[in-house]
C-alpha cells in the first residue's frame, strides 16, 4: 500500500490516495490504528483518506490514531490542500473540500508551484451547549465551573465542527497534559468527548496553547483547537479578534472575522512517500 507522510506544525498524518479510484470496503478504523502506531507502523496522529466528492473539489476523511473518526482537522486540511494542488489533482485556487463538518474553502499561498501556506475558512463557531455538544442547556458555556481530577476548572465550550473545552492557565508549560487531558476529554459533561485546550494569554494578540486531542492524545498542534481558542479568548475579553496562537509545533494566525467566520493560516509540509505491507 502506497502512502504519503505529511504534517502541519508537527501534527502528522498518513495520507492514502483514493481520489481516482474511490475507496474499497476496508476497515479503515483498524487500518488507522495499525498505520499510526509509532512503534509497529508508520507513526502518525491520524490517517487521512483523499477521496472524490460530488459536493466539492475533493473530500477529506480523517481517522484518529485510535481509529475514531473526528468531524474535522485544521492541520490535516492544510496538508490536504497541498497534496491535491502539488499533484495537480485539483488546480483551482481557492479550492473546496468536503468534510464531515461541511464544505470548507481554502486559499493557498503558492510559490513556484509549491504550497507554502494555506488559509482555511473554518466556518462559524457553534456555541449552543446542546450542539457542541455538552450536558448543559440554555446560554453559552462561558467560564463554566467543571470538576475533574479533584480540581475545579473554568471552561468555555466551543465547536468548530468538533467539540473543544478551553481553559485558561497562568503557565501552559507546567500543565500535566497527559494527566489532566484524558479526564477532561472523557468527562460526562461532554457526551461525545472533547478536545482540550490549555491557554496562556501573553498579550492581546498572542497566546500559547497546548492541546490534548480527542482520540489522539497530546499533539504538537490543533487547527480547530486554535480557532476555538480565539473564540474563547474574545468571549472572555482576553484578546483581540486576530491573534497568533503559539503551539509546540509552531504558530498559527487565526482571525475571527466580522462575518462570524474563523480564518486560519499556517504551513503544511510533505515528509516522505513510501509503501507499507498491510
């Protein structure tokens, strides 16, 4: 089986190309677990399927390293655009990509045929508690007390097509991510589990974010999480609407536009191509 390894700010993926042929009836959940294993497989945070679409220029399907299927992934979709454009599978710029959270529009910064960065229209944030989803009802889950691990966290819940739990901290580097992340990810307050972001505000235009991703664990970057973080920062009166989100793998520029859409800009990289026995 031929594959391509790609990453967005260190958030890495195994790409399988079914754009021309379409998919077979494989057990992709089991395949994701096998290929993403960092000791016995290729190693990645997720498996990405490149598929044809009747609604857009192409369709992206992603599976986490545990085999679960999230609705969207901001770092993966930037890699997806680079993959399509540089192989001339789609030559449009901007291009559209179908995901489980809808059809998204992507603008590419191209230099001598190579995609250096991608700006993704991530759509509008979802704040209604029952749609994030959370166990709450009524108004926005904003600075809401949540008990876990014997502590009380003040959280804000946002969906960017997938659920996010954002909490503000004094020092992001000191957060015991592997200890607290899973407890918030699987908390009963989030019936479909959640991504978890720990955010340190540096100034009105810069924040540091560390993330525990639903189904993948600690990763070096999360695009949807960066967008959800900007929404949480603005709603809590902590930053401007256009900020730099600093992640362990690098920086993303995110703007919450006047049209209520989130615009995320960041790089994508191809690492290597190969063939693996399955």
